[in-house]
């Protein structure tokens, strides 16, 4: 790019009080503002969709699932009219299968590799089918698994997010007692405080938590924070093992003067308030909103603030469209909802009023050479009544001070069994290094850690569970340790089409 140039869109450097208001919409508009993004399938739709599955052997969808759910098998069970059996197959590997059916980016996981996608560009709707099955079982209200006899072991779990809940459930199922210490007043982690409102409606996070904890043996200590109310030393003394599932409580900063202004907001904080708001019309909403970031959080805050009545919402991302962490599907969703996504722009300066509030943001165009990003000198200024920072979250290591736990790239280092460098302490979910920062991968971490804890505490030599196999054998889908491959013969069920 040649000489530095400054374009100005809808902004001047003179004082301009931010236009931030509550109740931007008519009262009636709030009623269905965050309706279910993907309404559930009817029974007929589920059967038709299940019928599209080829029940592949060595199914690529199953390999792509971070929790290794036996997808062809559960789809086969739905096709056979056995939705509850299908749910059991799902929950045996992923106890938060109901939430994952709603929030998994299936377009980059199981559905991306489905042979129907490869052949026709139209995958089997695995996520929808998973929801159909798990919803049916949850509606019945009965927990599908039984607890083993008490072992006398007691495990501390720190954090009641997907990783902590998954670990707690599996440990309780093996007969251990579990105490979960949670910083907040409610459990669920980002399922309750972070996921976009239109992905999880009707208080699903709390309903699922209740369903999962029906297993028994899980006790919650809310408003208890590691580092403030409890220490690693105390947990080591009082418990047989510790699992850390603390997520990423901190957020990255823009590192620009003026960032402390009340209208420069952490997207995750705002979403937490939105998710807990009893009256959405009380939330402050700017007229012109700029979101900085390129991941799921950026997309989620942009869509939600637009739905709450913001007039112009722009996402500014410092690299190209293909580099965005948000999937193509998520990007399209934002655009369909009227959000503008602009690429190759990085924040340069916050334009401030005398009272410290921000009225605009200057962004610099960027370019990348051999992966190295640099500013071109050319800038653009966007009017901004609110600026949302969605540039990633960070782990806060303070509660682990003096614990001896090794860290890598600012997160907890773990081995394949999710064991940390300190005896008796495991960790999983977003707080560990090398993960994918997804709900489903956090559930997997919790499960793998719980299996390892169980084997270590009970001195069982092999490190692989066998629980899913037990569930399948009980349903007649396993024989001598081998999965019975669904055969080509037609299955009878009361078809409605
Ligand atoms: C806005 C947003 C939207 C997202 N959308 C999706 C999505 O659509 N699909 C998807 O797959 N993933 C999504 N994710 C990612 C997903 O939510 C996380 O990967 C997942 O929740 C991580 O689970 P976790 O258990 O590791 O951590 P968390 O869910 O963060 O839970 C950690 C828990 O630990 C508690 N805690 C923290 N510190 C302490 C302490 N010192 N003492 C006691 N308790 C503590 C916290 O209060 C919290 O309850 C999203 C993330 C964000 C931020
Ligand atoms: S890849 Fe697609 S067609 Fe094959 S088993 Fe999985 S969902 Fe069915």
C-alpha cells in the first residue's frame, strides 16, 4: 500500500456522546428474540433423516467426533424406532450429548466428513439426530446409568463447566464421591454463562445439569473459588484426587489508551449478563457497534447485540476470511442477521470524548507476508457507541501459585490421560494447553481424566474404560468385545411416510 490514507465512515473526531439505550425494541419483540436457532426434528423428520445414513463401517463421522460417539449405531437405533437406546449410546461417550447436539460446530466435525457431504454436499444431520434422541430420553426424566457401589474415595473437582461436570459424572458413576467447587452461583460454566442464547433455549443448561447429577454422589459448593476460599494444599489433604476444569476466566486486552471506558466492553462479560438477564430490555445497546475479533465469541456477541436493536454492527478482524476461527456457517449466520464482517483490519486508536467515553475506533489495514501480520499505514475510522472485545480468553494461573503444576503457553500442561505434572492432580477443558476450546472437547477431557483417576485410585492396570462397551453389550450391540456392524437387512419400524 502506498501513502498512508485515512478514510472516515460515519465518524468525526469531535465530541460525540455515545448513543446507548435500553429497550431499543418494542416490548413484544423481546418475547421470541432468541428463538431456537435449530428447532428440534419431528419424529417423522428424524426417521427420514436417519434413513439417509449409510451406516458406514469405520465411519469417518465417528472418527471426527472428539468424544468418539458411535454415530452410525445411534442413527441406526433411531431408524429402528429406539430413540432412547440411541440416547444411551450417545450419553455413554458424551454425558452432555444434549448440549453438544445444540452447540457443536458439526459443520467442521462429524458432518464435514460425512460421506453424504463428500458425495452430495449434504451431510446427514447428525447434530439434529443427536438432539432428537437425547431430548426424548431427557423428557422421560430418568437417568440412564446406575452408580457402582461406593468406593470410599472422594474427589475434588474445581469448576462446574463441561469439563468438570463430565469428570464429576463419570467419577460418581464409578462409585466415588465428588465435591465440585464452583466460583459462580450456578453450575454449567459457559453452557450457562457463555453460549449464545439462541443455541440453548428454555434454561437447557440447568435442566441438563439436573439430569446429569441424578446419578447421585455429586455435591456442589457454589461461590467457592480456588485461590480465594480454598487452596490446592487443602484439596490435596482432604481428597484422594483433584480435577481442575477452570476454563479461561481472563480476557485479552486491546492494549490501547482509553480501553477502560465504560463503552469498551468484554464480549464474554456482556454475554454472561445477557444470559442471566430476567428482562432483556434492561440491557444497554449501542446504535453503532464494532466488535473486534474473529472467533465464535465475536460472531455470538455481534448477532445478539444486533437482535437487541443495534442499528449497525461491524466485526473487524485482523486477518482474512479463511483465517477466522468462526466456521463458514457461523460467519454466514452473522451476515444473514445483518452483521457486516470486515477483514484485514486491526485496532489502532480509540477516539475519546473529554469524559473518557469512546465515540469511534480507528482501524489500520493489515497485510500478511509468510504468516507475519503488519499494518499498511492506511486507516479507517468507524463510529462506535459500543466496542466489544472478543479477542480471546486467557487462563489465570494465580490460584495454582506454588502448586508446582507445569504450564505451557499460559495454560496447564497435561499428558494424554490429562494428568498434570503433579501427582494426584488432573486437568481438562479450556484451561489445558493444546485443546480445541470447544464444549465437546472439554467433555472428552473430563471423561478421559475421570477414567484415569478411577484406574489410578482403584489400581486397575489398563487405562481404557470399557464403559461404552458395557452399555452396548447390554443393548446387544457388542459380542466378544466386537461391535456388531449394522447389517444391510431392512429394519421394521412404523414408518409414517
Ligand atoms: C461466548 C462463547 C461462545 C461459545 N460458543 C461455543 C459454541 O457454540 N460451541 C462450542 O462447542 N463451544 C463454544 N464455546 C467454547 C466452550 O464454551 C468452551 O470450550 C467450554 O465451555 C469449556 O469448558 P470448561 O469446562 O473447560 O470451561 P468453562 O465452561 O469456562 O467452565 C469453567 C468453570 O470453572 C469456574 N472457575 C474458574 N476459575 C475458578 C476457580 N478459581 N475456582 C472455582 N471455579 C472456577 C468458572 O466459573 C466456570 O464455571 C464458546 C465460548 C465462548 C466464550
Ligand atoms: S459418515 Fe455419514 S453416512 Fe456414514 S455413518 Fe456417518 S453419518 Fe452415516
